[in-house]
C-alpha cells in the first residue's frame, strides 16, 4: 500500500473486492440451484468443475494478503467509518479469517476425502454397510480435527467452537451447553406426556390422491399470502428441499408425494420463511458482507418461525383451512378433515422415530443434541469413530427410547453432514427453533391482536415487525445483540419450552 | 518468464488458463440461459451485474500480458507441439487478439452506448419512432467504426473484415462479395417463379388448437429421434428461441403458439441442429479453444442442415407425418392435412415479407444481403445513419418488391443486432444456409440411400458422418479447410441454388 492511500480509499477498495465476490457468488448460487432442479445428469461433472473453479476464485479474492493489509488498516482507523461500515469491516475480517485460517493442503485433502466419503455414503447407507464406511468417515473426521485446531488457533477459539463459528459466528459451546442441558432434561418426559395425550385425539386423515399440480398451486397461493415476492423468486422441485439463489432472486424448492400433501406444504412454508429473510435483507448493503443474513441459527429461526410458530398453529390453520379445501378437496376425503381443529391435529402429531429429518417439533431437538454431543467428543478426541454406532444407540435409547443397534442406515449413517466434515452445523437447527419461539413471543408482545390478524390471513404487521427487527439488520449486529434488540434478551430456552407446552399440552 | 521454463510448461500454462476460462464461461452460459427461461423479472439487475463481472474477468484472463508472452513463445516453438496443440495455440491467439485489440475505454463506451440503445430500441421500435432512435444508433455505429479500425489494425484486416472475423474467423468480405452477388442475381426472379407456381398448390391447413403440452411432447420425441441426447441437454421456453448452455449440457428453447405448431416444431429442430453440433464437439478438447465450434457460419449450417436440408424435406416429413398426427391430431383438422405431401407444402410456402426472422428459405438471403451491404457501407463511412431508412426502402423494393417507407418498425428498426453494435454478424446466417446445402450434398454422396434412411427415421449414419466430418473437428481446421475436408471444396453457392431449385421448382 502506498503512503498516499487515504483511509476512505482503503475502505472503498475493500468494498470493491467484496462486491466482486458478491457477483461471483451470484453465479455460483444460481448454478447450484440449477444443478439441483434443472440440470440433466450428464451435466454433473462439468458443473462440478465449474463450481470448484469459482469457489477457489472466491476464496483467493477474499483471502488475499492485500485484503488482509486493507483490513488491518481499516480496523486501525475505524473511527473514520460509519457504524454500518464498521460492522461491514468486522464481517469482512471474519470472512478473511475463514478463508485464511487453514492451510491450502488441508483444504484440498479435506475436499478430496469429503467427496469420496459423501459419494460412497450414498451406496453404503442404503446397504447398511458401516464396516466399509467407517474408514472413509475416519479420514474425514481426522482432517476435520486438524481443521478445527488450525482454525481455533487463528481465531483464538477452542477447536469445536472454531467449527461452530463457521455457521454461528459469535456463539460458543459453553453458552449452548447449559441451554441444551435444560432441553435434555425437559423433553424426554414431555414427549411421553404428549404421546399419551394424543392417543385420545380423534384425527381424521386425508384420503385419496392430491395431484402435484394442485399441491403446487396451493403452495404458491400460500407463499403469496404470507408475503413471498414472486417478482424476486421461484418455487421448484428438487430431491432435497432447500432455499437457494440470491436475495434479489430467491429460489426455494420442495418435493411432492401425491398421497401426503402436508409434508410438501409445511416444507414450502418452511423454505418461504428462509426466503422472506433473504428478500428482506438491507437493500443498501446487499452486495456487502454486512448485508448478508446473520447466521444459520437466525436463518433457521425465520424458517421455523414461518413453519412452527405460524403455519402449524391454530390461527394460521383457521385462515388456511378453506384454502386447503378449495385446492385439495376430493371425493375420498371427509369434509371434517378440512376443519382447522383437525388440520391442527394432523400437523402436530408427536411420535419419536429414528430419522431426524422426519422428526416432529418435540423430538427434533433431541436428535440435534445427540449429534452435538457426539461431534464435540469426536473433535475433542474423546470419542473414536469406531465407537460411534454404540454411543449413538445408547443416546437414542436414553433420549427417545429407541434402539438403533445394527441399524446404521437409520442410525449414525443417516445424515450427510459428517460425510464431508461439516461438523458444527447441527446445533443451528435447535438454536433456530428456540430463537423462533423467543422472537414470536416478542412479536406477539409488540403487535396487538397478532393471532386475530393471522387467523384472517393478514400478515402485514407481522412481516413489517420481522423486517424491522431481523431481516433489515443483515449482519449489522452480532447474534446475541440481534436477539437482545429484537426480543429484549439473549437466547433463553424457556420461550421454546413454553411454546411446546402451549401447543401440545394446553 | 524464467529461463528455466520449458516449452511444454509454457503450453501447459496456456491450457490451464484457458481451462479456467472454460469453467467461468460455463457459469456465464448457465446464468444467461436461466435469465431467458427461469429468472423472475426482479432478478434482472443483479444478474446483469454478475454477468458483466464474469465477462470482465474472462477478458482479463484471456487478454493478460502473460498470456501474450506465453503465446509468442509457444508459436516460436510450435514444432514441439502436436497438430491439435498447434491449432489450439492458433485459436488461443485469436482469442487473445480479440481481447486485446481494442482499448478498455472503447469497450466501456461501446458497452454503455449499446445498452442504452438496445434498451431504448424496445420502446422506440414498437412506437415506430425513428427520430429518437437515430442519435442513439448513430453513437453506437460511430463507436463500432472506431472498434473496427482498432481491431483491423491489430489483426491486419480491413475494418469491416475485423468485425466479420469476430464471428467468422478466416472469412473476408472480398470472398463473400462474389458469392452474395450470385445469389442476388438469382433470387429475385426465382422468388417470382416459386410464388407463381405455389398459387396452384392445394394446401390443407391445420385447424383448431394444438395445446402446448402436446407440442412440447412432439418436439421432445423428434429431438430424440434425430439424435439429441437428453442426458446432456434440455428443451425449455423463452421469448426468443436459442441454443445455449455448454457442450456437456446443451439448453435449447422454443416458444409455442397454440394455433400454429409449425413455427415451434421447425424452430425446435433448428435449435436441435445447433445442439447436436455442441454435443458432438471433440470430447478430449472440450475445455480448450480448439474444442469449440468452428464459427457462426458453420454453427448455422448445422441448424439449417437439420431444419432446411432435413426436416422441411419430403423424406423427413414422410417419417414424421404419422408422429405429427399421433401427437397433434384433433377433430377439426382434416385427415389429409397430416399426409407428407401436404406437410411439405405447409412447411415450404414462399411469400416475401418485411421481417427477416419470419422469412421463408428463399427470401431469407435477400434480407441478409441487404443488411450486409448496408453495414459494410456504414463501417466504411459510405452511408450515414440518417440515410439508413431511405437506403433500406430502396433495397427492399429492388430485392423483395416491398416498400418499407415510413415503416421503420418493420424496416431498419426490426433487428436487435445493430443496437449494441454487433455488425458483421448478419452474413453468417446465409453463409450457414449455403454451407448446409453443400454439406448435405457431400453427405448424400457419401451415404448410400440416405434419403431412404431419413424416410425411415434412421439418422445413425448421417449423424456419424456429421460427427466425423464437422462436429468432432471443433476448431481444428480453419473454416475453408473444414469445408474442403468435408465437402471437397470451399464454399460454393451453386449447391444452395441447386437445393432451392430442387425443393421449390422440381
């Protein structure tokens, strides 16, 4: 850097670099979406190469020595920057650290081992073949341990926290531990009570077929009604539902089963929650790091807000009942099935099972806590990969009363996350669920007659409140400050526990 | 470059650079396709920025001083390279010249003026507003004249030839002039004869509606039958039909009108011709410049081969007639409409009109020659933009017997090409038509009973011949050599003239 470079020039150069990154990320995001929704299978190899190239290029741009120098200079003169610019520099620095804190050799080794393990997993899982899968996973975990140590050193964090911070910056496992402990104490007994109570429910099940076209039309209708902007997004089909694309053009997906409309419908509303967050990010800062969504735990809070707090609740189902009947009604399904009370029972059945992604709202956190405890122990060297199935089985028995012995497929081999070494991600699901309950509680305090508005299908005040308090903040606040500003306190699991009690035992 | 760098290292570095370019072009191509087929309108601005970024990045990569040095060194030691490597270096050098032969200021100025003019054109054209359009076009033409001079100087070509060579490398207007002169002499009188003859035809027109879903199913069926590989491509809908994507994943598009199936069907087969070329490019060289399609005039030859030489011919329509009837047959359309002879009449009607894109096979070259003559004069300074409408009208009267006076919309304002300064492109359409006739003639010589094979829907030998002689050659040969190897001589307009006589007056 020349001596003449002024501070405002330094900051501008940083903005320019990250703006360039934003454009490249746009192309990467659309190509990822396309690969999952549109691409014919023969295009896979070429797409993989193109995506790897752009991902390397983005990493190079962010992690350059020049960016490091500019960041240091900008931080030393941060008093010359506005508060949003300061937050932007903080987020740039975080990205720079993520890009530079592990060696290129390790990135490459992990990427190769991860691809190999993930690819093999697709076969081994369906064959229930733990024996051949174990050494591949072992290699990935070993490299992830090295990653956690390198990152931890660069970031001044414990190894597991360094991984967690890739998804949930600013959170420490020492903060999560007591919160999860409280849930772990509450949930097992609560599940028993709910299951016992639900045996008395007289649920009327939908019958017959619900054609894909009708399910899609219903999904689009409800997306519109809750505030998804189709000028800036789409709904399509993919094998695994996700929310992708870019804030200016958010692409959500679902999958349809013609004998079960609920899974797709609730999935669509879940992804719509993610999408509304993206569509509501601060327009003036969209192309900069500070304009991005805060973290996965807040992102998941917005999807679970839409799905769990709103869509599976009675007021929403009161509003939606006639719409569901209009779009899906058929000769085989009894009239009473479409009543709000019955739709409520249909969408809130609790039944502990082996599979996380199929879990109900009450069991779900136990699936997450089980994984969180195991991955922490794997990273800290207190658990060996070889012992994984046994520990999984023990915890499943303790938390959910089910044994996964010899059932690797529905046990420790069920998830994709560990196959490419994405340890540290799982807790964000349950952080999201708890954040959602706390945020909904704050919104209900702030908005008079919120439940009545929802029952009438009027989401304008609620969306405005979320926009003002969550979406438009982007990454301006750290996560604890975002929660404090929006709800008056940092994450408190009591809101979630209260929500469960209200919903399932009131 | 260090003294130690060996020649094979230099060549490898060039390959690596252009391989990187290939990956970025992949993302750009998919994002362009997405913008035309899937993207909601609100995503337009962000997409434009992302595409501009990647296009600048690609230009930087190709046009670097380092690449220039490597190229010089590789050319000096070309005897150490294989023949494909030598051709690859030749194509790399061409791309390097294209990227470096005009100044950055001019690129930028032309891009801004071009965007402005193209954007305004969409409104001014539909308003028939020449007065306000003229100064915007004037600016673009002036910048394109400067471009042609800068490029011409760098490439050792006359200004217009330098533009032509962006699309048709290796072709000179001095070669095209006598060929077009021959067509210009032949066509006007020929059109009169054909029109007079067709008044005696008793054509049975299709009636009623042809639902989009049925047209799409028919299009896919025929695409498969003629050899489009759906493992490596798709068919979708866009406002302007095109062939995009990448060779490993070719995306073609069409548009449907429910009261006219022919336009979409022939359009689909046209784009399928482009697509089969892309799908047939040399696999081993796909990621390098020498693996690309030769030029626009050969690309268009492959689409017109599929559409004009094959699909609108009697043998193909004999094969296709029962398939059309099966997919499209309805109560309103008389049975005889679906007979091959009637489908032949339906797909080969000649009627001179104002609009190039709607023109029949016989009138089309005159639309092109008119534009070619005008754009040459614009570039050489022999025609002013202000005089464009008058010259257009005169030529339309001479060539096609129609006056476009005061009808700017259907006259000199009908095409998008000039609005962003893409002069030099138009001749490739008619070069393609003539190449197609010449290539088909060679294929018929080489394949015993080709017409009978086509009539049975057996395209295996024909596809193999095209693969061997055109597709798999990529850019290995220069265009004249490609034609010589495939057909025994360079472009000769007599094949096209013979084809027209056979098809329309035999």
